[in-house]
């Protein structure tokens, strides 16, 4: 990395200079002042337009595709900070925030990260390159985000330079638990190690052993696929196919790859259960096409899309079959609900995404709720300044119920936990200092305390484990059609320490059992008196049943190790 080489030379260099505060084209998305500043990184737009100019300049381009659910994540962060400010937790010390839109782009996220690392006063903004940052005082003291693991990792490498605490509410890639690589990274959600384990447990419990998996081609998808494959192997579950879709929307082969994936699903007719580790955008497109092609399967949803209203409201979504998903535990939503109800209709310029949302709503004033998300995304031209268009007459309602419908309680809770963890750590740290002075402590001092912090919320106690993860567990949800609407219902809790599913009552117990009615096997069980003859050498799940030879017998069904003709263990299935 060139940066490091420069660093070794130990000169002080000004990277960014003379940025006036808050110019209209500044790319900060939302800010509020405070004694202690917290940074935020959210992929509020789905992609960055690529420049057509020649030569290409190193400029941040326009971001398009306003994403309602991520916009709600930023509101959840703002709300959590307000909750702390309104409480007595920090007595007299106010938290402020500075939130950036990453546009789902690593480079934009890096540009924002430079801001976090900079010293700042209203006349100039500088990042000093030093050999030793232990005496350096950046403006921002901790960062919440990013969402997508791929972006989180890149950002984390830079924040490590100053050991600035980074707390993610969504990035689940297993590798982020590695504290040698990511020493200043923490998260309020469990690693995908547990999610894939829980999925494989569910699959095995339901009697399925011949399944498909679809992931994205990025650090989230590839690593999940890897971990999942190791878990299936250990549990006699076989992967019939794995499809990997391009991660970024700017990649125009996505459509072709989705078509190929559907062909694969149709070709592998015995596979009735498909695990999907994709972003909401991908699932939206995949399901729209799958419905056209009458594909009816059981889908296992990862945390990132299992409660997405964008997908539950796809027309005719019930034709897709059954969706069972994993989601983060929810918390008390009443305060966030009230916050959404009271959003200002004319937001101040300090919250550009809220301004953009209000403007897009005007453009979509006559669109019904079911098409609103798509309309907003279509109309979002996302200038950097999100300049509100004064010509458009504003509809005097922010359609707060629509926002509430799109709210994903699991994410709101994990964002609250991230902000609360910082709040409690700042309280502990500030017991012996005057934190109304924004230079009261350095980020690495906060990191040290944060790793140890313990706090309670809604009667539960929370803390980070040795890997910086908060092992909150999952809820298992089932999508059910209730009076014409696809509704997300809770089926069970998954306790990740004891690897068990906890079911609340008899009714849900029956629903959980009903999953077994779906068949997803390569071959039928052999009858007593028969033995298995493996037909596809790679898979233990595919075999023919042949009668036992003379002087041999079997009186059970379904025990592989007992009567396999070939005892070769299959090769571990690893990617890349
Ligand atoms: C914080 O307090 C202000 C003023 O009393 C109030 O308007 C706001 O709703 C409160 N916010 C939260 C999240 O409690
Ligand atoms: C901002 O920083 C510059 C350079 O360190 C300094 O000269 C200037 O006085 C500072 N301005 C304020 C308002 O602190
Ligand atoms: C994908 O398949 C659909 C329907 O089969 C077809 O209309 C569309 O053109 C295909 N798209 C691409 C990029 O191949
Ligand atoms: C999907 O298939 C299952 C079992 O094969 C069946 O019970 C269900 O009615 C089908 N769903 C649709 C929407 O066709
Ligand atoms: C949620 O919090 C509110 C106060 O913000 C409280 O009145 C309510 O009882 C809580 N609900 C639950 C289920 O704990
Ligand atoms: C959004 O754009 C897509 C593709 O251009 C179009 O098919 C769809 O009808 C539009 N939806 C709305 C609600 O504007
Ligand atoms: C404002 O939006 C509502 C739907 O939320 C719609 O019924 C109403 O007609 C709109 N009013 C104007 C003036 O656009
Ligand atoms: C964190 O906990 C460890 C072990 O309990 C302890 O050794 C360390 O001093 C604590 N650090 C802080 C900053 O409290
Ligand atoms: C199979 O045979 C063994 C040995 O005769 C016996 O112990 C076992 O109970 C039998 N199992 C079943 C399922 O019949
Ligand atoms: C299968 O057979 C092996 C070897 O006899 C035995 O250890 C194992 O418990 C059996 N598994 C089942 C599920 O019956
Ligand atoms: C960042 C933020 O929300 N700051 C607020 C903290 O709370 C006080 C009092 O409620 C507000 O004045 C700040 O604007």
C-alpha cells in the first residue's frame, strides 16, 4: 500500500486541505454537533454512476438508487444518539454525529474514512501521516458501520492506523472476528460461522440433504459459502449446486447470471431447498424472474434479506414457495416508532437523506405504497448535495406508515446496541475526565474501554466477546400470507451457545415440524435388506439401492456409514 510507504518516511503531509465547513457540495450526508463526534457509514444509495468523461478524474460521482431500508438504518443511528442525549447517561456531555453515504462503493467509503481520521476545525481539514498516532487527536472518536462486509473490511484497515473503534451492526463475515487482522473492529451481531451452523442444523433437522446455495461474489458471499460448505460436509448434507452472482450493481452481467441461476434451479429438479446469501437487490431481481418462470421452492434466507419489505411486497410473492429465514433479535421498537411519526416535514439541511426522501416522495405523490419503494429508487438521481428541488410541491406527509412498514426491527436493535455500547464506554471513560472538552480522550483509549463494556437493554445484558462479537443469537422466521399480505412470523429462537432451536408454543412447534414435509434429497432411503451403492462419486447423498449380497444384512434405513460401498470421504468443497 502506497500510503504505508509514505508513512515510513515519517513526514507530516497534508492530504486534504482548505475544505470549508459544510459547503453545499460537501459529501457528508447528515451531521449534528456535539462534544464527542461519532462517524457513521451507510450505503444509502445502491450504486455510483460511472463517469463517461475522458480522461476519468478522481472525483466522487453521482449516487443513484435511494435505498429505503438503509435510509432507515441512518435514522436508527440518529434516533439512538438522541436517546442517549436525552438520557442522563452522559450527564452534560452531548454526542454528535457525522454520517456519510458510501453509495455501496469501497472508494467512497474510503474518502469518508479519511474525513474521520482527519483533524478538523472550520477552516481546514487535514489528515496527518505519522509513525505514531498515540498522541493524535482526530475529530471523530468512533465509527458505526459499515453495513456490507466488503466495505467494512476496507474501512477497517484504515481505522486500524489510529486504532479507532469501529462498530458494525450488520457485517457478519466470519473473518472479521480475527483480531490480528481487524484489531479495532467490533460488531453487535454474531459471525456467519453461527448463522451457517444454524442453517445446516435446520436443514439436517428437516431431513434435507440435497440443496442449492446462491451467494454474491464478495467477501460476504464467498466467506459465507466457504463456512457453509464446511458445515454441510460435517453433517452429511450435500450441495447440489452453488451459484455466485456479481456483487455490485454496476456489473451489467448480473441479469445474465440471474438467468443462468434460474436455469440451474430448473435443471436440478430434486433440489427443493435453496440457501440464499444475497443482498436485497439481488433477491428482488431473482424472485421477480423466478415467479415468471413458476419456480416453487423452499428458500432459506440470510439475515440481510429475511425481513425485507422490498421483497415481501413483490406482486405474487407467495408463488415463490416457502421462505424460512434467520434474523437478528429485535428490541423494544416503541421509541423508534414514535421517532418516525415525528420526523420533520421540512428537514433541515443537516440531514440530506431525509431531504432527498421528502423530495422523492413529492415526485411519487400519487404512487400507491406498494410501488413507492420502486418509484423512489427510479427517481433518485442522487446529486451529491441531495439538493431539494424547490419547484416540486411537497406533499405534506412523510408517509410515516410506509417507513414503519419498511423498518427491520433486527437491524434497528443492532444499531441501537452499537450506539449504546459506545455511550456506556464513553461514560466509563469520562468518569475521570472532562468530556465536554472534545479532546478529552483519543480513539484508542475508547477502544480499550469499549472492548470491556457491559450494559443492559430491555432486561438483557450485552458485552463483546474476545473476538469483538456480540453473540445475540437469531430468530428463525417464516413468511406467511395473512389476509393477502406476506407477513413475517417468528418460528423459533436459535441459541447459538447450545446450538438449539427454542420453540414458543405447540402451534409454532407444528409449523416447525411441517418443514419436514418438503423433500429435498438426491435419493430415497433404502429399504431394509438393501444397501447403498454410490452413483455420483463426489456425493454421499446420491446412491442407488441394491439388494444386499448373500451373507450380509441390514435392518435399518438411512445409515450411510454402515453400508456405503465406497468409503472415500468426499473432497472438502472450498472456493477460490
Ligand atoms: C429527545 O428530547 C426531545 C426534546 O424533549 C424530544 O423532542 C425528542 O423526541 C426526544 N428524542 C428521543 C429519541 O427520545
Ligand atoms: C484551524 O487549524 C489551523 C491550522 O492548524 C489554525 O491555524 C487555525 O487557527 C484553526 N482554526 C480554528 C478556528 O481553530
Ligand atoms: C433473461 O431471461 C428472460 C426470460 O427468459 C429474458 O426475457 C431476458 O432477455 C433474459 N435476459 C438476459 C440478459 O439474458
Ligand atoms: C409449491 O409446492 C408445494 C409442494 O409441492 C405445494 O404444497 C404448494 O401449494 C406450491 N405452491 C404454489 C404457490 O404453487
Ligand atoms: C418499550 O419501551 C416503552 C418506553 O419507551 C415502554 O413504555 C414499553 O412498556 C416497552 N415495551 C416493552 C414490551 O418492554
Ligand atoms: C421503475 O423502473 C423500472 C425499470 O425502468 C420499471 O419497470 C418500473 O415500472 C418503474 N416503477 C415505478 C413504480 O416507477
Ligand atoms: C399526498 O399523499 C397522499 C398519500 O399519502 C395522497 O393521498 C394525497 O393525494 C397527496 N396530496 C397531494 C397534494 O399530493
Ligand atoms: C478489561 O478487562 C480485562 C480483563 O478483565 C482487564 O485486564 C483490563 O484491565 C480491562 N480493561 C479496561 C480498560 O477496563
Ligand atoms: C437390527 O439388528 C440388530 C442386531 O440383530 C439389533 O440389535 C437391532 O435392534 C436391529 N435394529 C432394528 C431397527 O431393527
Ligand atoms: C450408524 O452406524 C454407526 C456404526 O454402527 C453408528 O455408530 C451410528 O450411531 C449409526 N447412526 C444412526 C443414525 O443410526
Ligand atoms: C446529535 C444530537 O442528537 N444532539 C442532540 C442531543 O440532545 C440535545 C438535547 O436533547 C439536543 O439539543 C442535541 O441536538
